[in-house]
C-alpha cells in the first residue's frame, strides 16, 4: 500500500556549532538556535540577518504577501481579523491573562498537536531561557511569562524531527519564526501551527541585568516586565506589586548599547509570519491584541474563543508628531528628569495615540531607530535588509543625515 502521509523533504545536514563558536551572522546573530542544529546547513537562506526573505516567506506562510496600500496590512501584516481579548478567568501566574498558554494547553488536550515548542526558565535563573518540546499541559504551564532575553528556541528542531510527532505547535518571536518557516518543510510534520508574540528590544542576560539595575528600584525581585500602552515600563515584583517607570525617564545613554544588535536591525515587530499573534501593542490598556493571519490561526483561536471576552480594536489619536519629536531622543540618548518624564507620560496617556494608533507609534519609533542603526553600522546591508513595508513606514519621517 502506498502511504499518503507527507514526508519531509530530503535535506542536507551539517554539524551544529558548539556553544561559544562564532555564528554566521556574527554580531547580528539573534541566537535563535538554528545554528545549534544540523539545520545550520540552511542558515544562509534562513537567517533573517544574512538574507532577508520576508516577502517570499509571507507568501509561503499565508498564500500572499501584505498589501502595502492597505494601512492596516502595511503595519500589521497579512490578516483576516484583529480583536482585543482577555480571558474570562485569568490563568494564575501568567504574564497577562494567559491566552497563549491556554491555547497551547487546549491544543495538546484536544489532540490537535502532540508537542509544543516553548521556553521554560532554567532551574538556576528565572530569566535564563530553556527551550523545550512540551508534551503535557504541565510542561506548557511551566513556560508561563515572557522571557526578555535572546532565546535559542530552534535549538530543539532536531528533537522535533526525531520525535516522530506529526502535529506540532511552535511559540516564538519574529526572528525565530522566519528561520523556522525556511526549514519547516524538512521537519517531517503533517501540520505546524505557529503562535507568535510581537517582539522588540531583547537583550543578552547581562544586558537584562544592566537594564534592571538601571531602571528598577528593586532589580533582584522583578518577575517580569513590559513596555505598556500607558507609556510606562511595568515591573511586576515577587510580592505582586507593580512598579511603573515612564518611558521618557529611562536612562537612554546607559541603555543605548544594552539591546542586541539583531533587535536593533529587526523590522518584524508584529511577527508577520506567525499564523496567530497574541500581544498587547494594538489593544487598549488591560486587553490583549489578537491577529488572525490565516486558517491555522483561526483554528488556534477557536479552541479558546468561549473562554475570552472580546471587543473590536480601536484606533485614536495621531502618532506622527510624537514620533518625529522622539527621533532626537532615540538618536542622541536624551533623557528627562523623572518628574518631567512622569508629567509627560500622564499628558501623552490622556491625549496620545490609543489602540492601533499606539501600535503604529511604537512601530514607527522603532523602525526609524533601527533604520538609522543599520544605515550607520551596516550600510552595505541597508537596501536588501530593510523590507519594502519598513522602507515605506520610515519614509514618512525626516531623518538625520548621518
């Protein structure tokens, strides 16, 4: 009898690199983990920082690339629906209400997938990522809370390939997902679901420590943090308290070199190649932003739909002036006194951009900063590395000449 099961494309293998060995992308390596495996053979094509292939991979993932003349798609990528949501019964210990963890658990419990690629903490360090191929809901729940450090999620691709699993859910950020899409056909899977989170400004573990010590009053008790829509960084501490530090009061001179070069040259803030994206950036405060990009994304959302409160996305305000004024602050490391930063944060929170317009504000600000970073540090890469949608977004603003 002839098997009708799909088989993995034959692929060539190369020996994965040992820890500490230089990576092909050099300083721009995002440590996604691909080079730790025999899939390193495909790194020249798969690595977003060696060979940007975003338009082709969008078509591969969603059947088409984004429409640059549609403002929502220009910014947020291919999608057929967006909404704001939160769980009716929040998941204890989750960073927000636990939508991502709940989707992964439900997919396992219903037999829709056999394993979930996710990231737990190492036993020694709550901020040190430890990728796993989770086989039980308990293992998924142990991966609750975002990890703000560079994480080698793809280091377990060989385990996925050798597991015999045919249906897998992978949770990851943009650079990881770009590489994963390039090697997806070689994994021997019948179905791969990709659940993404928006991502910007990750750091090395040492960089994280510098950020915490520079920004928080109690760096040793921080459990997690996020840059939120009220223009404050929210630090949640072990005792449950929340410390808020205004964006405009960050010590940008000390922090300017903290963020990874890969993050400073990334233009996939919204995780445009994932099937479903769950984050906060396009939602109002207290809600999560959900972007359904294709049918597999809808299948994932369907498993938790009855557990969610939902409402339509909104868009209020005008970001352009705020973005243009922020360029010198990003560029020259200007920081306000804390009292002035708090007042500015309060004012902008009242009259500033909300919902999708806040998301556009954040995208514009980071894309401009990153464009300048690539232009100054990797000018030979600028033309090919920056996707067409990012060039159009950055083109709205007056940039410093050098």
